[in-house]
C-alpha cells in the first residue's frame, strides 16, 4: 500500500499494560490530526509493503476475532475495538513474556476497499526530562520513561491488517514464550488464523537449501564459486523480473548437476514450495543479494558489488595449481583507505 493513498476514517487507542493487571480501554474514538494520521499510515504502509507480512485465513469456527468482525459496522466501532482489546489482553495477562503495549485500532480505506488495522505498539524505555516544582524553585531531572511508543521509522513486530469485505488478513508477528514454548501467539492464540510463509521467510528457506545442497555436492575448492554463482542468479532474477519461481531457479542454479536439483527439490517438498513464487518487495530483504561478501581463512574480508562481480574487467577469480584461489581486482582508477 502507498502511504499517500491510505485514508484513516476511525481510530481508537487502548492501553494494554499487563503490569497493572487490567486494560485501560477508551470509551470514545480518538480525535486526531494530520500528524497522528501520518504516523498510523506510515505503520500501515510498512506492514503492507514489507516482506515480513504473512497472508492468513481465519479458522472461522474457532476464531473469536472472526466472529467479532463478521458483522462489522462503523456504528459499533468502539465496542468492537474494546472486545478485541479485551481478548488480546487476556492472552497477554496470562503470558508474562508478551510485552505491554498500546493497541491502536483503526478503520481505513485504500483504493476501493475498507480495512481494519490492529497495531500493537510495544513499549520501549527511553530517557526524558521532567520539571519538578520545589520550594527553592524548579528542578529539572532526567527520568526513564517506560511507555514510549515505536517511532514512524520502526517496524511493528505484532500487527494485523484485515480487509472487511472478505476478512482476508495479513499478519506480522514475533514469537514469545507461551507455556514454556516459543509461539506465534498473535496468529495462533489471538487471531486464530493459519498463515502462509512470508516472502522473506521463503527467500531465506530457498537460500539455506541451496547452500546446504551445494555444501554436500561440491568439494571445498569449487564450492565458493558455486555459492557466488547461485547468489548472482537469484539477484539477477529479482532485479530483472521482480522475483522467481522455485522450480525455475532450481533449473538455473543446478543446470549442470541434475542430481543436486533433485536433492534441492526434496528439501522444497518439505515446505510444499517446489512451485512457489517468491516476489520480495522490501529493499531490506534483497539488499544482501546486491553484493558478494568473501571471507578468507587469513582474515581478509572483501565486499564486491554484484554488477562488478559480473564484470570480468573488474574482478577475476584465479584457481592456482596448488588449489588455492587468488582474487584479482582490476582496472582501479582511484583507491582510498578509510579509518
């Protein structure tokens, strides 16, 4: 979603501080101005355009949130938001590792569709000043404020965007300990929805599987070159096509070794990803594919931009007769040392 095209229509804030034993719920909608609207729109845009968001489907029979929203109407926005907040707070209050937060519930429009956003804004501790009036005059002190909300530049770790016409839901979340086990409580306990893997997770799975298969299929002398070649292929597909299907990338990476392609597909079968399409949107997700990072056994680190790695006039990798490798950096016009 593009921030400028998001229209905030309603908003309310509930205080979900599990350290005080009960939620502090608002009985009225928030009166907000353009600054708060921009703040909320920025977070919505980050969630919808990032690669951490997972598309989910409610378990219709089991999900209390689904039943609350099934007959959503603006007239009941405040009551609906309070029901949602109470349900979330009960989960938080029973699991002390889930961090306290403010819950911002907002109804917004994007293009022709209506949405509800549930933005859990976990508190962080920062220092600020406070002025105290004393008999001898004002005293300024520095105090630690434990209920600071995330800034616009930060990504929320727990949030949901729900399209109201069909109750499709997109979720970002973080695991916390529940009954002694790390759990995605936001989707599993709160929303009660099933999730697909995010594009970021899928890309990570593909990368790890390629590395694992290459480690098993090549000896050490040729493995580094194959790993760089695979990274280059993935980067090229993302840059030129915006993404790739797992099946097609396997054909390109393992073109010369069909047996390794089979081993790679076996790993993808476990995730039901053999024919999966991966289209990362976020610059942060694909940044590591924009350069090659080399680390030698002698402690030297080399970072090569991908366009230079692909240019034989810039970089050459030479396999020496004794099996060692030399990296030749060519045609340097200017060299600068930084402290």
